[in-house]
């Protein structure tokens, strides 16, 4: 009786949504577009992919869009036959959209030994159940646990038959656990190596607008990722992190559940061959302009914007990296190429 009553309520809500789409002005509909109108229960059907969820419910077959706003942290694997709950909203495109997908099953907590991290690539098997992945690799079939902390910034959900790259580590339950998962099709630039005894993953991206001195926001093909910049991060080849700069970031999963940057490398046009006359220097105060690159520091001062060359010999103190708006004192001197060069940069 409970399911029947819930089904009648769902049908009523969906009918109301359709009537609203017809009779309300478009502006009024957009205000309500993000509101959850119902939570449905059903079984995933074959044909479901990363963009469209096909669901069999007691009211019939439903097609629900999966988009960038969908919260799939409670159900990361969408395989045919799996029973799930989906909170839906009515989109301005006429489709129902998934706001949240869950299984209703509480996950067990396990400690992970990140020092045992390895990276594997394979295809998700349809044998996968709940949060235990069966991964077909060139070396054979692997079983990998999914956790609530698994980083899936590189993909929204997992579907059978698709190939993924997984960084995994041994858990206290003796299973391998997925630390992070990336869609191979989107993360073609991803590589792995060892830095300071840690297995790290390296990927390409561009600096996001929210980047701070100790936190890098990186826009990648798989979405925006965040990396903590620690004191031991190698930033010798990436001193300027202004929006839009292209980077390579080698990272690992820290014990605090954050991704940490082990090394950051920025694009540079080449080194300057100019000699700098350090016998005559001047000190200027200003803030870093967002146009700054690894080669050139654009400094906004009270007298205007200065263009200062950055060399491999430029000294930095009291600032890990230069980000948009950072206030600094720059000691500069004239170079043989007629440009002013930054001799020292001090954060204030």
C-alpha cells in the first residue's frame, strides 16, 4: 500500500510539473527548475549511460538526464538491475534531471594505506555489484572497492563496458580501494610516475580563477580539481599560477583525504639570455596582474602597470607562488635586453 500511495503521489507531482510547463511563463518555470519534485525508486535498465539514466519503476519506464549538477556520491556505479533512489527536478529542456542518486545502503568505514597506491586501467565488468568493482585489465580481473571518499572528479558515474583509469590502495579489510577514478577517454593526458617515494599521477590542465597560494584549482577535461600546495611541493618550474595558465600537475592522495601536488610545471617560452646589472636596483610595490606568466610579471602599482622579466635566477621569499592579486615587493634591475628584470620577489 505504501508503494501504491507513493506512486500516486509521484504521478500527481509529475502531472503538476507538466501543467506548470504549459501554463506558467518561462521566467516562473526557471525559478522552480532546481527544486526536487519527487524521489523515485526503481531498477536501472540496459542502455543507461553517463548522460541518460533509464529507470524501470512501478509507474513505468523513465528517462532521467544526468548532468554536472547530479550528486552521485551515494551511487557511483550504474549497472542494469541495480535498485536505486533518484531525486528528480524538472528541467527547462523538458526532461527530468537527476539531482541525487543513492542506493540507501550505508557504506562501511575502512582505513586506507595510501603508501601502497597503484594505478590500473581496465573495463568495468557487468559482474560489478553495489560498491565492488570488477575491472577487466590486461593482467586479469581485479576486484576494487568504492568508498564515499573515492575521488571521481574525472568522471560523474561508472557504467559497464567503459574503460577507466583507477588509482587504488590496500584497505584495512584486505581489499583494494579506489582512491581516484578517471575516464580514460577524457584523461588521455594522464601519466603515472614516482616522486620522492610516492606514486603520483600527472595530468594537464589550466589554472582556475579561485586558485590561492596554498590551493590550486585546475580545470581539466574531466572537470575542476583541487590540489593542496604544501611546503615540499616542487614549484621551481611553476612560480606563477594566474588564471588560464597551462600546467602539468603530479599529485597524490593525502592522509587528510585531499589531493596534494607533489610537483607543478608551468609553460615557459624559454630562458632569457640577457645579463642583468644588479649594481643599480630599484624596489617597487604592487599586486600581481592576472596576465602574468612564467616569463613575465605584470605588476599593478600606484603609478601604473610594470612589465618585469622573470629569470631562473629570480629569488622568491615569503610567497610559495604568485597568484592574481598577491601583494609583493619586487627588487628589479635593467637587463641587456632593455627590459626590467625581477631580481627578488618578496610577498607582503
